[in-house]
């Protein structure tokens, strides 16, 4: 009976450690591996363990200016991939960001994804 308890506790501990590592990696990737619009400031950083992670940046620039900058970033990264003979596809972060217009003409850049 004692060995069953030890195995159960060891399994629980292992699963917990793996979940924590995956969650931390997901959160870290979202925070580090994406382009930030020049001059944008981090307005909020929300992270729920094994759930949704969301980073919101704000800039006083218009949505159209921010959108043009991101299109240029995507184009630059795709060209660099072609030149380096890397598989060509949109960068991963293009599926996790969105732009929202503020009432005052500002723009919010929202990066959100589920972890893991």
C-alpha cells in the first residue's frame, strides 16, 4: 500500500513540475520573442497559470500607422527567412496579436495566447 502512495505522489510531483515548466516557457516566449512597436509602452501584463496570457501595449500612434509597421516587420522577417533558406511562413506571433483603437486615437497592441 505504501508503494502505491509513493508512486502516486511521485507522479503528481512530476506532472506538476512539467506543467510549471511548460507554463513558464509559454509565458516567457510571449514576453520575449515578438516585435514591439517603437515607443509602445506596456500597459498591462496578465497571466493565469495554465491559462490565458495577455500583454497589452499602448501607443499614441494611429491603428493604420501601427498596422503598417507590423506589415513591414512581417515582410522583413519573411524575406530574411527566404535568404537564409529557412521554411517560409508567417512568424508565430502574427496569430496572437491584434490592434484595438482607443477613443483618443491611440492604439492598443494586444498579444494573447493560451498557455500551454
